[in-house]
């Protein structure tokens, strides 16, 4: 894990706002061009403001966007499964080709599907000299680092069953 020991190392919203990460990283990378700027964003959040990579390219920003693509609105799906197991609605995404999109906006881009390929992709992104996007394709079942959709659903169903007794 990256440690945040010094002030000014992380800029982030505190309320889970979607669409914030990419423009914030673009602005930070333009304001502090000598510093490494990373954006961690899901595919849903990227679709809201990913076009800001064009702003980075135009003004010399070089953020590296780490796009976690699981094909769903993950946080919303997590809440649906927790509160209404197996009653999901409107959380599956039909995504475009994010690599082509980023390249069309002037960014370096590549897709990573295996953990062992990430380090080399990250090095290439850093060395590209322009804004970059690394699309990290993940399994939607692994909803977070700590749990899966199946585990959330099972726990929620157990609660529903207990409430019905």
C-alpha cells in the first residue's frame, strides 16, 4: 500500500462522489508537473469525466489514471446486494473501449488483465511523457478487496431469513 506521510500527497472527495478523480488528477498534475499524480477511478466514474484527459494533453498534464473496470457501478451494486439481495437494477454497464477512447484524447493507454502485467504497464505509462490510462480489468464478483458479491448476498439473505422468523 502507498503510504501518505507528507501533507499534500492526496486530494480526494470524502463523500464517494463519482466523476471527481480524473479532473482532480488533471488539475493536480498541471499545478505540480514534477510530482507523480495518480487517479484511482471505477469505470462508472471514468465515464462521467474521463474526457478530461484531453485537457491534460492540451495543457501538459501527465496524470496516470488507474481505471478499475469491473463492468458495474460497484458501490451502488454493493448497496443493492446488502439491502435487497438479488434485486439488482441498473448497475451493469455497457462500456466502450477505454483504451481507444484515451488514445483518442491524446493519452497513452493500455489494458491490463493479469496482476503480473501491471508493473511493466505502469512503467510504460510513467515513461510515456503524456497523460496515461491503465485499464485494470477486474471480476465484478470481487466487489472490494475484502469481500465478494456472493458473500454480501449470502449475509443479506441470512438477515432477511432471520427477520422472517
